[in-house]
């Protein structure tokens, strides 16, 4: 079974690579047909990833999201799903390609980590509980929303620069308008923030119950709370103080850099957080 | 028969001639009907706009047909024929089809890629069907041209993005705000260009318009035009803080809106974008205002640059379409070739079927005692012999129709099999069938096309 899963993951990575290349061709050369094919392949990748996740679940008898690499796989699954939905409902050119560049990087790190067949070794079976599953899933869903929001904010900044510096051309006209980019990215943060909050509550509750001698000033706990504060300030400025524009987009970009730091770097310094 | 195009446009005739040689839309069907009566003209349509008047026709002989078309036009507009000829362009065969496809796609228009001409060609096509001035060939060619033009507009960037200054301002505003509905527009000054830009914004959904002018009465008149409000010049800063779009076109000699004035206003806006268009010359807005966050300031030269960039894009798309047109001409020529060869193949099959039927009857007389099963077997085998015998000649005829020497080859083919009469019958039957399909009753003027290479039909 493990070999089948490993081959499936490799094949999915290859298909994902082709999809990103096709979307990239549309991004660079304005080729709608390539985008259409890319989207079809991407949908296929989502299906294959779902199958792989189910097989991993059947094989190991538990949800496979309990180390950084498994988390990455789940993260890329969330990103593909969100980007396809956003493509359907937001209809913003380039979003699909740019979001999936992030998703593909996640997938590649996972594929080269060679740890997907060693799942479960890091975390003692007794430590796993429903609280932990809910914590990880909700946190990654919030990260998915933040990733998409980051892409839209980056596009906002690029379009802002085009309009400010009077760079007329295909890109100016293909990228959506500032208003739509700003609203969509803001809405995604508003959706992602409650997920992050509930994930933090579940995570803390789990640590309290399952981790003896938990250090409450652990870098991961502090980092996650700071992350919540960063996005909390964004929502406060946007929805309460009615701020708009470039500075808000920059804040959102910084927020996502914080997500990446929290996901990749802070785990290494944590005494208990290994996923 | 041949396809020809005769006409004049903004490139070949000055406006004084164009305004004379222009058909009122109601006259077009009448003129097409009269053109049909001209010697040697079998099918025709007429396209007439402010920038062009053109006749496309299927004629018996090019020189005669063209002569009578020119004579008809000169007579209609009461012009000296020799003087009139100087303004005309004349295309024959593939060139005429190429010209029609270029025109229908808007590649021959003053505003490259515009779509109005497609509607006008379509209207002429409908008139042609209604008043029976077109037959099999134009029915096919015009349908192909209209379908192709639609495809070209969808698949290329020929018709995307603005190519006029006032519309470029609207397009830019849309890049900032998306929809312009409910956006607050401030019109500062009552200059002509500014009014034009506001008209375009208003037409695009921006319906909250405020006008400020040094002379309040003028502001009131302009505001009324757009169901807007007029405010006094002293309120400029207050209104600017609330506005999304500012169009400035005063007659001031120096900057009226400076960075120092704008700084506190921008601060109050908390990053909300302000789209400013300075159409005045000399400019009203200090260019340093563009340095402020959230302010998008454009002057007349910027808008002109956008128009130029968009035009360049349209030119690139036009090159793409020109390549696509070549394929369309090849397709049309193939259809024309097949139009000639189909009756020949039909006639050959009919002759073979007749021989087959007569032979069977003769056998029936001579062998009356055969059982039903034996007849079935004989019938089947005879059909098989006929089909196998015809297979290669039919392939030859199809191949020959694609070649330059098709006319001679097919004539020889018809003579070898002695099917001249049957071919004529097939042509008439096919013609009736096609015309019936397109709901046009044809008359005896729509002759059967001969088989020749190119668009010579």
C-alpha cells in the first residue's frame, strides 16, 4: 500500500507540475486554452490528492497531518481546492497560477521529504486526539485562506504599481481592478481569522490535556498568538477603522510571511509542536 | 463566374466624395435590387457607411460586371464616371474575398477592429436574402465572413481596450474601482474635453456627479445635464475628500490643485483611492500630487499613451487575423471546388444506378424462375461491382477539383463517362436544394457555377 501511495504522490506531483506550467504559459503569453487545460489537470490533481489522503488514512488508521511534511501535503490540497473555487467565483486572472505556485512548492517539499511513508513516527499515538485533528485542520484551512488572500494582495500591489507608474499593457488590463482585489483579499482574511482563532483554542486545550509540563511561553504558542494578532489588526483596520489601499495590502503580505515563519521555522524551536 | 468587389472608402476618397456616394439605409435594398438587373451581375450585396460604399458581386465576366457596377453607381449618384473611377478600388477573385473578410473583421475600418461594420455587413446579407439578390455563392461566403469575424473578435485582442481618449479615462477608472456605479464624480471646470470624459463616465454607470466651477451658474447648467449637483469653488477641498473620481478641465493658467492642498485631504481618506484626470492644457493639477498614496493622477498625454498602447495591441491582433484569413480563403475555395465536383459525382452515380437498374430488369425478363434469395444475391453483387468500379473515378474527380487544371480534367471526366446532361440536372437539383434550405427562392439569374480554381466560380 505504501508503495502505491508513494507512486500516486509522485504521479500527482508530475501532473501538478504540468498544470502549473500550462497556467504559467497563460500567465506569460495570454493563452486561454492553456489555462483551460491547466484548470482541468489541476482538478485532476485535487482528485488524486484526495484519493492519496484517503489511502493514507486507510493505511495508517488515522488522519495523516501530524508532522510538518504531512501538513504541507494537506496545505497544498487546501490551496488547490481554494484556488479552484476562487477561480470559479471571483474570476480574477492570474490568481489560479500564482496561488498554485505556492501550492506546488508545498507539494514539492513534501515529495522530496521522503517522510510520507514514515507517518506517525514522530507523534506518540496516545497524544493524538480529536482536539488535535480539529486544531491542525482548522489551522491549515485558515492558512489556505491567508495564502489566497496574500496572492490577491500581492496582485493588488502589482496593479497599484502599474497604475501609479503608468505601465500600460496586457498585464494592466488582465489583472482585476484594485477594488475587487482589495475586497476579495480582505474577505478571505475575515473568513480565515475565526478558523485560526478556533484552531488556537483547540490547540491550547489539547496541550493542556495531553502535554504534561507544557511551557506556555513556547515559541510556537507565542508565534501563533502573534500571528492571530497580526491578522486581527488587519481586520480591525479594515472593518472597524475603515482603512483601505496599499498599506493594508502590505500588512496582509507581511501577515503571510508570518504564516510561513510560523509554519516552517518556529516548529524547529518548539518543545512539543512537530506538525 | 467571378467574385468582384468595387468600392471606395476613407483611404481612397475624400469626405466630399464619400458624403455624396453614400446610400441611405432605406435605399440599400432598392439599389441591390436594381444592381441585380445589371448585365452580367448574378449576385450582389451593397455595404454603405459614412466611411465606405462597396458593392460585392458575382459576375459573369469581371470586366463587364465591373463596368456595369461602376456605371450603376455613377448613375445613381449622378457623378462623372471617369472622375468617379479615380476614387475606386477594384478587387477580383481571392482578393475580393480577402477584402470582404478584412472589412467584416474591422481591419479596413478607420478605428481598427471596430464591430459596427460587422453589423452592417450582416444587415446587407439579410437584405440580400430578403430581396433575393444573393444566391448559393454569396449565401455561403457572407455566412462564412460573418462567422469568421465573430470568431476573430472573440479569439484575438482586436476589439479589447479603448482607442479614444475619453474612453481611456473610463477604462482606467474601472481598473481602480471596478464598477463605477455609486462612485462620486467631481467635475472641476466646464471644459469641453472634461465634459466628454464625464459623459463617458456617466454612460458607464457613474451617476453621482458634482460640478464645481468658478462661475457657479455654468456649474449648475452642466450639473443639470447629468442630474448632478453644483457646489461653490470654496467647497472644493470638502467635496474632494468625499469624491472617488475627479475630472479637471478649468481654463486656469497655473496649477489649481497642489500637493500641499491634497496632502490633508488624502490623509482623511485613509487609503481610499482617488482617481484624478487632468484634461486641461495648461494642467490644473500639480504632477507632484501623483506621489501621494492612493492618488492616481493622469493627464492628457497619459491617456494618449494608453490609446497608442491599445492601438499597437490591436495592430498585433490584426496581423494574427490576417493569417487566419488566408485559411478562410482556402476553405472557401475548397467549397467552391466541391460545388463544381458534387454534381459530377452525383451524375456518375446516377448513370451507374440507371445501368444497374436496367440490367436487373433485363435479367428479370430473361431469368423469370430465380428465387427471391437468388435475386438478392445478384443485386448485392452487381451493386458491389458498380461501387468498386466507381471508387477510383470518384477519388480522381475529388482530387482533380483541388488542382489548378481542374476545369480541363473534370471536363474530360464528364466527356469520358458521357454524363453532360446528368451533370446539368444534378446542378439544378443541388441549387434548388441549397436555396430551399436557406429559404430563398432563386430566379433564373442565379446560374450554376462552373468549376474553376480560386474564387473564380
